[in-house]
């Protein structure tokens, strides 16, 4: 229920709104005296609008600016005294998995990951809040303390950052959204490898702003594409029914991608199986293509009805390039056929594309031309191209009318039936993930999940040469990206890894601010959380989805080359393991000196300390960790000899123990400062390693 304002109207804002209707370019956003974003008049621009001569004003330049931009950049670069604490009990296959699930604010997570994954990520996919007027956006703490920030912003406090509502009454200001996304993209860029990509889902509300932000962060020259993601239309729109979102794609270095000749081609279902069989037969029969074709035909005829190879990959002949298809399948590894295609005006043969034609024969090409699916250029000097057309309709859909909204008995004409199928196909496809999640989770706990099947295709599409890619999603939401990575690995035999980040947003708080269908969705999520006896947060639901998705993937046939890694390590963002005195020793009260004999917080475990050391040293957080007893002391070993850590705090680290540890020849060794038996042992440790393991980097905390 809305509350009465109980004060007179703000006439200034009313006047600005009227002015905005006349001169929209003269009204911008600015910070008010209370620190809140509000509409303001650009008087220099207004003077120019009302003048018939050039008005003196500030120097003009092409740039994107908004109140708080410099503060947002400062936030991206500012260090934080935080760490990642492991949670074994919430993880799956903690000791062996390569996947990470980070719980906490994604701005903090991106900062913590900088040392470890700098320049190592192949693909970042994010689906950030869209600034629609009823979703949520992060509000970061620029102030020094939470109390002053809360008073200034009037919003609730949370660990590491703010997640605040974005009501329609705020006017859907761009300022807050830009200040949220800008520092995160700045940090994300640093994680990408030279061949890395970032893909960002967005809608009409901020796609223009996002494009300009990305031009600034990644460089306009690294823009790859702005794709349309069809999600299905509804009939309740007041004006246009918008049935799509956008997928903005930028490369870390587009020139590097082009120089290495990376090609992105989507294989049709069934093409790979035929190609693999062709290669197998070629090893047996060499260049005897008639023999290869005979055996391939026999293999093909014995495939069961409904096999994807029969549905999409029918071929006509076999030669040194492989089995030619009769449609437009992107064939793995082969060049297309080359034949004459006469231009309809000049009647001279058109230039043939370097890759060859996508249609297997001149007859098939002429059939496509008659269907109106080939577009000729003005003359024959350039090749024609295939017109953009709707994605192929599954044959069984046309045969059984499974995708048609109304009863197919009303359709007397086959062409009309096909039209009805085409009209409803995208909408039906957009519901696939909703139905899938409902079946997986036992309830509708996510109202608008991303299509994991499309994400599977995108992942495979852009990683043709990197079969062990790191894929990051720092707006994990329902966990669609993690699910898609598992399914891509299972289907294509890759061993990609995911790093997901999700804020532990309270479902109870979300329940208070929702209504209607959304309220039922949150209630279902709460019921699921209660059933698993976990805290009622969104991140808990996401983790549960990942657990169930992993089990679901293993129930089907999977590629033999996949490692079958369905686990994930849960790491939670928390304050540093180091006591405050470690960062501000000058503030220590000398009278309390004895209370700070140890600089480690008392509630932190050896594994807590190990992960902060790994972060500080830039060691992969997914490497296997084992415990070993050396000279009677517990030692944590990361990936065998990548890192050896002894966090004994009882003064038991002496020369004899250090000699035993040095014989393991670790690349790195770390000790707790309070663990040395005496000053002599502390001084001698480096000399012992120089003698027995000179390649070891030795440090202490």
C-alpha cells in the first residue's frame, strides 16, 4: 500500500518534467543536496535550444558521463581487506572438482579473483539486472562506514554491498545502474585472456547505455556483435509486444582472435557422428572413397529412426573432403563444394565464396533460389548469400503439431499449419527452461531463467580451440551458466570449468517486496529451502540447482572424454583472516599489546588461512588440496608441490621440521608467524630452503 506524501508538491521537479516534454535533450540526471539522483536542467544546452546563434559553453567532446562515474572507477580500483572462506559441507566433491561457487557481492569477488585469474578466462557471460523499474540493482558502499552510507542512501545494509529495490517511482534513472555495472565490467575485463569474450544479456531499457559503457571499457574496436535473443511474446502488452532481449558480445582483443584464425561454426545435430564415422572409415580404406561411401551408407541405413544424423545430416556423395550434405549444415573441417551459379541478370557465373557453397549441389542451390532463400548482389562479381530465415522446424513438430497453439484439425492447408508452427515455436522454446527447472527443482522457483540449452550452444560455439576454458558468471542467478557448462561438457567432450558468483539475497526480504506470480515463485523457493534445512537465500537455491543438474547430466549418455566433474567448491566472501591490528598497527593501544600476540582471528581454520594465501599468491583456487603429516605436524599441500602450508601456532616449527618439509621441494612454502619455536628457527628457515630446495619461495603470515 502506497503512503501519502504528507507535504506540498515539489514544483521544481514538476517544472523540469514539463520542460523535459518540450526539450528532452536539456534534462539530465544529477546528485541532489541529499545525495540522491534527481532530474536537473542542463542550462547550457537549454540556452542553445532557445538561441539562433552559437552560445558559449563548456568544451564539447564525445563521451559518456553521469554523476558518480569517477567514484565508480575509484571503487573498482580500491583494495579490500577480505577473503574467501571454504565451506566443505555445502560443496560437492570439494577435493577433486575444478568448479567454483562464490557466495557474496560480485564486486568483492571480482577484486579477490584478480591475482589468480588475471588474463585466464575465455568466456564471461552475465545476465545483470535490467533496470526495468521493478527489479533489483546493487548499490555499492562508497562511504567509509556502513552507518553513514545507510543514512545517506536510506537503504538497508548488507555485507560488502547493497542490493536495493529499483522502484518505478525512481524514474528508472540511468545513473545508479551505470555506477553499478561500470566498475564490475572494468574488473571483468582484466580477467579475460587475449582471446577472451564477454557476453551480456540486456533489454531495451539499458542496451544503448551498455553499448557505450562497453565501448569505453573494452574498446569500440573490440565490438563483435549485438545479437537478438528471442524469448517469446505475450499478449498483454499495451503497445508493442517485445519478444526479445539482446546479447552484447565484446572481445578482449578482436585482432588477436582474427590473427589466430578462430572460426565459430555451429554444428547441426548429427553432423559430428557422420564425420567421425567418415574419419574412422578413411583410416581403414585410405583413398578408396567408393568403399568408404558403401560402408558409410550401410552405417547410415542402420541408424535408428529419429537419430539426429538422419534428421539433419543426409548426405549425397563422399570424396576427399568428406560426406556432402544436401542442406546447409556447417560441416566440421571441410570446404564447401564449388560449382557455377549464373547471375539472374548478367547470366555470368557468380564469384564463388572462398569456403565454397553451403549447398551440396547445383540442383539444391537452384531449389533454394526458387524458394526465394538466396539473395543475389547487383552483379556477378560478388557471391550471392543466403537470406536470413527462421530456424529449422523439427520434422516431428510439423507432423504432430506439438508446437501449435490451437487444434490442428482446424488447419486444412499444410502451408498454413507450418506458418502456425513457426509463429509459436520461439515462444514454446522460451518455456523450455521454465519447464526444465520446474521438473528439476520440484517447483517453479525461478520465474525468468535463461535458456540453458542456448547457453550450451553458445559455449560450444565460441570455444572451438579451448577445450578446458574457464567460464565466469558473476550474476549467477538461477545457475543457468553452471548448468550449461556441465551439459556442454557432457555433450561435446570438453572439460570447461565454471566460476559463479551470487549474492546471498534473503528470500524473506524478497517475499516482502513481491506480489502475484512473483510472490508464488518466492514462496516455492522458500519451501524448497526449508525442505533442505538451509538458510533461506537465493544462493542456496542456486547451489541446490547445481547439485541436481549435475546428477541429472550423469543420468544420460555423456562423452567419454569428459572428466565427469559435476562438483563445485563453495567459497564465501568474508572479512580477512588477519586481525585488525595487521592492517592498522599504529592504532594499537600499547596497554592491550598482550591481547594481540597472534595476528590471526581466533575463529579461522587452517583451510581458511590457506585460501587467503592462495589468493595472495595467485594460486588457482580449484587445485586439489591434501593433508600430510611431516615430522609430526599437519601440512596442507596444494596440487602436490605447488604450495606447502604449515599453520602450526604452538611454537613447534623448528629446524628439523623445516628440513623435512624442504625435502618435498614445494614451489611455495608458507608458515604462521606464531608457529616458530624461537627467533633462530624463524631466521634459519630461509637458509635451509636455499640449501635443500633453492627454487622454493618462502613466506609467513
